[in-house]
C-alpha cells in the first residue's frame, strides 16, 4: 500500500457555541461549526470574502477546553476528514455528510 495522509488544518472562528454531550460514562462528544474565509479579486478590482463552514466533532476534550468554545472564538484545529452516509427517515433517501474530527484544538486570545 502506498503512503496516504488524511490531515486537515484549519484556523477560523466558531459560528455558535459548542455543544457537548456524554456518550457513555467515560466519553464525550463536542460538536460545533467553524468558519474560514478567503478573499478573491473580482473583475472590477474589488475583493470579495468567501466563507466556508466546517462541521467539527471532537471526542473527549477536557471541560476547560470545551467551555471556551463559544461563538466568535478564534481557534486552530488539526484533525482528519470523515465522510458519512445515513438514511433520511422522513424522505427515505440516502444522505451524505462531511465533518472534521478534531485531534488538536488551540484557542487564540483574540476574537477578530
């Protein structure tokens, strides 16, 4: 098998407060959305900001970290991309979702 790598690195701002749930006695899952932005130059010379939203899932991070994951907080995420499929119960259609599973989270001191 050839060498492969599934590594995602993002720096962005939280779109809403993170939600943490216990999944058993010893495990938690935290979910939140992260916005990243880039600028593109329009034909008229002006710049337009393009925002991309990322769904983030983090397992077993400490409460001191997850309590700081509030809307507007700027963070660094390192993790892996996961793609999933599920059956939509209302339409009975197969749906697809994509998320970043965070393995490292670093909080910045600024919210700009």
